[in-house]
C-alpha cells in the first residue's frame, strides 16, 4: 500500500532532520514525503535541499499554524493513504508497515493511528516525561495495549501518529484552520470523521515525542491544550461557562489526592501543575468568548 507522509514544521530544523531520517529508514518505504514549512526562519529549506533532496518541500509565506500546513500537504499528496507525524517525533522503523497492515487487515476503517510517548530514557529520569507516560497509562489502562476498532472512543490519533484515507480527509474539509492554537485540531478531525459513521483502528504503536520536557514548556503546553479543549467544545455548540470550568478546577484539585497515593513521586504534583494550566487556558477562552 502506497503512503504519502505529511510533516508540518516551524523552526525545528535539527529535530526535523532526525524525523525525516527515521521516515527514510522505514521497512515499508513512503512513496512520498511532504514537508510543509510554516514560515521557518532557521534554514529549514536549505537543510532539506542539501540532505533530503527527495523530500517535497513547500514553504508558506506567513506563519499560519499546523492545521493550515497539514491541509496544504493533503492537497499535494497523491497517494490514497496519508500519514501524519510531527517534526519533533521519531516514528519506529515499522511505523508505515504497521499503519499499512492496519488498513489491509481492517478494510472497513478509514484511519489507523497509534499513540505518542516520551523516549524511554526520559521516562526514567525526567519527572515531566514520567508523569506524561503515567497519565497515558492511567487514562487508557490495558486498552492501550491492544488493537481497537471503533469510533471517537478509541485511543490515539494525535497528528504525530495517524494515517487517514485521503478521500475522507477531503470529504470533511481537512483540519479546522480556525483553531486559535496548535491544540485540539487533531481531536476535532477525529470527531468529524467518526460523526459521519466512519470507523478507525487504534494500534499499540508508539511514536517517540521529543518535545521539551521542562516545567516552562509543560505550563505553556497545558494552557494550549486548555484553549484547544474549549474551542473543541465551542465547535460542538456546547462551550463551557465559567461555572462549569470552576467545577472542573475543583475536580482537578481533588484528583491530586488519589494521585499522591496511586502514582510514584513526583507524578502527582506534575499532573496538578498540568491540569491547572489546562483550566487556565479554558478560563481565558471563556472570558474571551463572553466579552
């Protein structure tokens, strides 16, 4: 099965280099690799031209966000299946092989995806990475360790580890470019596809996420997730008001205590820190929406 790979990038030349190197080492080679550069200023284009001349490179003139970049990649792709990953991710060597096999073994599905996790070394030594790993296990449990075919409820399908049939992406209009931040647009796409009755396949297939696992990066990432979550609900027609967001804050504060008992230190305070950032992002959007 031929697959086009689309990567949106912005000022991550060094990480992108490793990502593309991983994609070129696949056991099931990509027939097309597309990099859409969201107006980088770090020499991304020159690096690609010198080191990966086979990659199809498109540069946007203005920074417009990953949804716009991915949609450009969808329009350029010429294969039936389009796989997405991010510039700060490392897919395993059998990534495309597993995605392709998913479409073959489950012909009723229009999308196949896996999960993201920090590198094993960071999980062992970095408290932010360890907490993210444990949160994923806590959220999905044993279900994350087996293939699942279904609708929106299946795990995974972040845009660093997902593949969809191109015709379905075009049918639903691709990624929603109105999301105010780079968060939530992948869940929105998953929702709109499954709302049409299409089925997805989740595989326990890991892509390593090499983002910055620092307290500062975690705080800003959590705020973005909150903003994206609010906008996701807004697009469904049910945006939470300040009262409901305050109730969510209470639940997140309360969850800190069972986390202290159930999770190894310091996962509980990291989770609380992240959840507070998420709520702050929702508060910001709610205030903006009601002003």
